[in-house]
C-alpha cells in the first residue's frame, strides 16, 4: 500500500555555509533521501522534542517526593473555597 501524498504548499528558505550544505547532502544521500526529505524529517523530530520539553516539568527526586506528599495531604481551605466559587466562564 502506497503512502498517502500530502500537498506541500509552503516553502522555507534558510541560509547555510557550503560546509553545512555538503554535510546535509551527504547525510541525505546515505539515507537514500532527498535533501528536502532529510531536512524535513530532522526538523520534525527536533520540533516535537522542543515542544515536548517545553510542556514537561522535571523534578529532582527530593522535589518529586515533596510534591507526591502534598498530593496526599488534605486540600488547603483556600483551595477548597476557590474551587467552590461559581465559574466566571459559565
């Protein structure tokens, strides 16, 4: 079964050194890909990683233990009052 064709209607031009371009072309060739395919694959991977990292909170072991302990404690009165308020968003 052939992969679905996706229409690509946007371009992105970037400035490179000759050395960068040669390295990218060689890497693409070794993978049997066009330069565009190789570049897009790597940009996609890096974008996903950067987005995931921006949405991930990392805690030290000590901080995680404290956070976990706080989750097991009763909710503070101020938090209960806040949650009991009627929503302003309807």
